[in-house]
């Protein structure tokens, strides 16, 4: 299983798929159903009509920031928890 970590492109692709799957319902509810314009009318007009790929980008940035702010710990070969 350690060999999968040697290919980061696979992880990036899986992360992109997760971000896209989260962005679809959020974008649909925010833009198509008008939740953004109805309940967040104090936001600038640009943010009320956000595009789908911008929504995917927001979810990707949030996942990266989550890993930076709250780093995961891993177990190395000597069975000691190490913070990344």
C-alpha cells in the first residue's frame, strides 16, 4: 500500500473527484434554486452567481487549507505518531 503514496497524481485525481461531487449539489442549490440570492443578498452580485468550476475551486482550496490548519498525524515504522 505504500506504493500508492509514490504516485501523487492518483491522489490528486481522487481529491478532484471528491471536490466535484461536493460541488454539484452546492452549486445547484446556490445558483439554480436561488438560495444565494434569497438568503445572502448582502453579498456582491459576483458571489451570488458563482460558476460551477469556481465552486470546485473553492472546495479544493478549503480541503487544502483544512490540511494546513489541522495537519494529520501518521504512524511511522517505529510505531510513534508523527505530525506532518
